[in-house]
């Protein structure tokens, strides 16, 4: 099993775990937990991951950071409105 397959398997397990944790909390909590999982996997596999795999993981980090920023802005807008 290649490293990228192991990372995908770990993320799949994390997504299921995050889904169970955030079942009643909402989509915002679920997406935040996924972002946390991606950041943890990126940090744990940083020293022995090939550059191409790092770039793919970074794409998911940037995507979820944008989604997280949208969630935060929307929440602040609701509080101020």
C-alpha cells in the first residue's frame, strides 16, 4: 500500500469519525473537524511525503481554509445583523 493510499484511508476514517462527532452540531462543525484532520495529517506526514502528495494535501488545506473563512464571515454577519 502506497503512502498516498494510507493518507486517503486515514482521511476516510477521520471523515467518518467527524461525521459521528458533528451529527447534531451542524455542517460548520463537520467541515471544521475535517480541516483539523487534514492539518494533522499534513503535519504528521511532512518529513517523508513526496512533493506531489504534499501539493495535493495543500490543495485540500487551502480549500477548507476558504470554506472556514466563509463560515466565520457568515457567522459574524449574522451576529452583527
